[in-house]
């Protein structure tokens, strides 16, 4: 018997509107948000849904992103399903409260329309914002294209609210590249989304007056460490839960999601590891290199927190040379955030391809397939010569 | 104090009210208040202002200071209209 999937409606929407659409379908109890380019369209579109009575959401127009996250924390502690969206400097302003949300184990979800951090003043995309809060205890997923952005937006609540996880989740989409461009996306029927997301039954809501509870208590040397250990466990469990939810979503829609996604990697000799929208151009580069007889492949990472070390290592086992592409400013380390994770994942498992680290596309600079083809040619040379120096490189930088 | 990470509530939730009593903030103290009962007129300003509820009162009469929770902030001494409260350094006889 052929498998039947729920059929979505194909639409042409901007990435930000895709997020707003998913939020409309989910119909959260509270959205507290502040506009910031290039996320503004999410809040603007969603507040239109509120004004038109299409959702039951209490929309709180706050005075800053710090206030947006604070209001979400209060709402979530009260037992509400709380959501927000931000980017770049807005995420930076939330930083203090990000830790409160995760430490209090509140399943808030948030779209981050990835934007660089000033200065110099820049509103265009790179992933410096989310990489900057990689250790804040939030699960981090990234979408490559409009469809993934939508599918992530529908799945993240289930991950956050899973009793074995109970951590906030942010999902990234590239500012302008996805957020402000129109792409094809299949939007599920409203009922399918509501059924998939289900009803939220908070375990210990503040508003349950028959069962009073203190949330956000003082916690010093005596138990703070143990509570942090619980967060490590939530993250570890999230590795399993992200895959389970992605599989369940696949059974519903035909689009399965995991922690990583390989592209023509099985027999690849040279591989690029990348996160987010840049993967689209890498696919084109892989196809061109394959056409020219080069065994090129790609590994796209969907979940950066928790980092799927085992899956990454298994996917890269047997490659001769690997380039980790990073779209974030990250100064002074041995390598960039993703590179360091990949190196550790491989080293722990005794896998040792030649490894190089490229920084690309900062501040919205386009990186085109021809440039990724050059990376593959560099990798071929590295594989042939055995010399990976310099390990830290810049792609598309004018010397 | 001895419970492991699996045995405690997630996110430090507390289900019993009044748990702050168990936390003895008196250990923070460098100076402690001494009330001269000859000057005290029982206006209870000290009881109103004390941020830790450490002025022990029964039937409108001051019965003493709860030194397990008094942090020695000195607000009571500052606010006392009779200047009946003196802050005395710990560790000094």
C-alpha cells in the first residue's frame, strides 16, 4: 500500500512570512516581540493576524528584545505557549534572558533571522548572532530554504515541550537570503499543524493556584551545579527527540528530518560541511564537480545545539579532505565554532581526514557555487599533497 | 544538601512555601543590631522596615532579633525614631 502524506498548499512566500504563517497555524497563547531588520516582517505579519482575529494570541508589543524575552519567560512560567522572533543585535540584547529561559526549563521557541553583529554597521546575514549564544542552553536548528524554515517552525515546539528536553529552541534562517526573498513552500492544512503540535499541558504552571510553585529560586553552591547537570541531560536527550520528531514529521508530510543531511557523501573523497542557506549553493557546486568527475559531497548540519558529534563523524569517516565552512565572526580561536566541534567529533572517534576551516559570506556577502567549486579544488590539492596549511582560510575575501 | 542531580526538581522548582526560612542569611552578617529596650517605645518601625522579617514581635512587643536571618544591613538602626538600635561589630567583645 502506498504511503499517503498530508498534502500541503504550494505557495510563494517570503521566509519571514513563512514563519508568521506557521505561528498563525500554531496559534500560541502569547507572542512578545520587538521589530528589528530583517526579522520585522515576522512580527508585523503576525500582529496583522492578531488584529484580524485569526489567532487567539495575546500580542505584547514590548520596548526591547530584553523585554520580549522577559515577557516570554513570564508567560511560559505562567503556563502559556510563548513565542518570539528576533535577529542580530536583538538576540544580543536578549542574551541575559536566554540563560534564564533555559535555566528555568521553559519551552519557549524563537525564530532568529540570522544577521551580523555591528560594527561596522551591517544588517545583512551571517550566523554570528546564533553562534554567539551557542552555550546559552537553547537548542539550535538551522533551515536551508523556505520549506525547511516552515518545517522547522512547526517542529520546534514539539522538541521544546518534550518532557525529556524542556529547553527553549531557536531556529535560524538567513536574513534577506531567506527572510526577504520569495520561495516555494508547501504550507500544511491548519488542522494538520494543530494536530501535530497538539495541546500544551504545562507540568507546573504558576497560574495553577491549587498547586503553588516557586519558579526561579535562589540557587547557590549547594544545588546550582546539579541543576546545570540536568540541562546537559536535556540537551543530550534532545539529540534523540529532534530525530524522533523529524521522523514523525516525515511520516506526516513525506519530508523527514534528522540532525544532519548528507548530499552525495557516501563515496565522496572531498567534502564540505556547512550550516544554513549556503548549503543550497554547495549542492550546485557538488553537482558541477561530480559532472567534472570529482567525488565531491556535502554534509549539512541541521542541529548545532545539541551538536550531533556521532552522526557528523560517521558521515565524514572515509573522506580524504574536509572543509568546514563557517559564516560567523569568531576571533582568536584555533578555529571557528563549527570547525572546533567537527574536529572534536572526529578526533574522539579516531577519524582523521585533512581538515581546513573557511570563513565565508560575512555581513551578507554572497558566496556563489563557483567559489565552493574552488574549495573542492583546494581540497583535492590538499588530499594529493597531504598539506592542509594554512588551516584557517577566508573564502571570497579581497586580499 | 546531599541530593544528586536526578533527585531534584528541574529548573529549581520549589513546591513548599516559606522555604526561604531554611536559608540562614544571618551568616552574611558583619554587624548585628542591639536594641536598648529602655529607649524603645514600641512604634515597630524596625519591624516594618526590616527586609528579612528578623524583628521578632509578639502582641505588639519586641521580643528580640532573629540572628539566624538578620543580615546586619542596619536599616532598623537608621530608621529607629528613638535611636534605640546600635549596630555592633561581630567578633568584638
